[in-house]
């Protein structure tokens, strides 16, 4: 970023009324008397004055205007950002940083399909629209009410309400979502999504391989670039996992900027809601998603006022799946 752009952006954030959460304390952008604030050290002491101590807690903030991005930091390094620009196809999370490298394990946009956005939620062929790719005129998922619910020592919780609609039409779906990002230990953290989708009209999703929830990972974690794709049964690779049920799928690999570090990301499949024993869509180039739409020849339908709900979990970890008890973390949510 050019120096002049930095100061331009900084002034915009200040004018917008930046909300800052430090642990359990919150300050507006016009707060000036930081000398009255004590920041806990790891030793339990306090540090008065400007700036943060290098503490074991999250900080998070978002500017209060339409083009919101909610940032989450750990020890003042970016871990994740929830992006809701109204010009986007759908809200998504990028980056999702490795716990050791602090480099994203997910890709913001990547070939050969640049519309895949990091941690995504969407679908195409919905009532003749497209809420996954192509132009915004085909449909968008638009953030309506991004809220930072809490920011504690090791957990950040935020929510959003979104409308699925074409620009000139009434919305067809309203979804509410709550994300919980919890730093579990130095080797891994979890990201949980709890959601409900209310059908505002009769909704039909045709057979498609696009959506519903999943991740697009950075290339250094993928089999095409030397990484590994594996499921809970120890089965690896796209050819052996595509269309098969599994509790979880994970990519992991050596990081390109520091091959001494191995990191990965796992996506969990719920056993029932929103879809029961869902087969996996897997790609060696870096896409995994537990989704039913490719396997239903007639598609899936819901009536007006029907509600689809569920919980997905993502685990970002250092090392290999064997170094993290993913099965135990799966049972923690779904057993």
C-alpha cells in the first residue's frame, strides 16, 4: 500500500467511527484517554499508556458503514476477516491464517475458478438465479446486519443477517448466521458457523456441483502442489474421496514461504442437519465441500417459510491431521 493510501484509509476509518474491542473492553474511535486503560501482560501485570501489550487475547474491530469488514487479530496479527462489500457475490471470510505461520491457509481467489472465495456459503441454480458465480444481476447474498457479539480472551463471536436476491427482485431467502472463532491452543483453532435459512418463497435448487459450504485453500496445501487431501478414514486424493461420505476432509502441506512449517485446514460434515450423511465434493486443486446438490437428479425443494439450519465446523491446525484429534473435535459438535 502506498503511504498516501494508508493515511487516506486511516482517515476514512476514523471518520466512520471505528469500533475497537480489546478483550472485554470497547472503545470508540474518538476515545483519546488511553492512559487510563490497563492492558494485562502475560505475567499478570498491567501496562498503562498507548498501545497493546503482547497479550494472549483477540482484538477485533469493524468500521460502521455499509462496506464493513470485521477483522480478527491474535497478538496483533490478522487471523481472519469477514468481508461484506455489497459489490461482492456473497460474504466470505479471508484470510484464515495458519496458527504458526500466520499466513492464510485459504485462497481469496485462485485459478482455475477465481469465484471460489476462501470460506464460502452459497449455491447456484436457485430459482433460476445464481448465488455462487457469474454477474451480480444473476443474484447476490447481501449482508444486512453484521454484529460483533463478543470479543474475549480466546473467542470472538459475530453474526450477520443476509438476503439472497436479484437486484430488481424481492429476496427469496433470508439467512441468519453466527460465527464463533475460538483459539484452542498454539497448534489449532476452530471456526464454527451456526445458520438458519428461511425460505421467503418456494425455493428449488437444481442439480449442481456449486456450493453449499466449504473452503478453497492455498495452493501449497493441495495435492497438485505437493500437499495432501485426506478424510477421517485415511483415504486420500480426489479420485478416492469424491462423492463419498466422511466426517471430515482436510488439506495440509508444507508452507511455501517456510517449508519447515506444515499446516492444514479441515472442514467437518454434520451427520444430519442441514443434510444427512452428505457426500463430499473434492478437488485436488483445492476445493472441498460437503454438499448434496450434485447427487440429487431432481434437485432439492423447500416451501415458503421452511427453515434449513445446521452447524459447520472448520479447524485450522499446525502439523498433520494426526497431530490434532479431529475426530474428538467432530464429536464435540455432533455427537
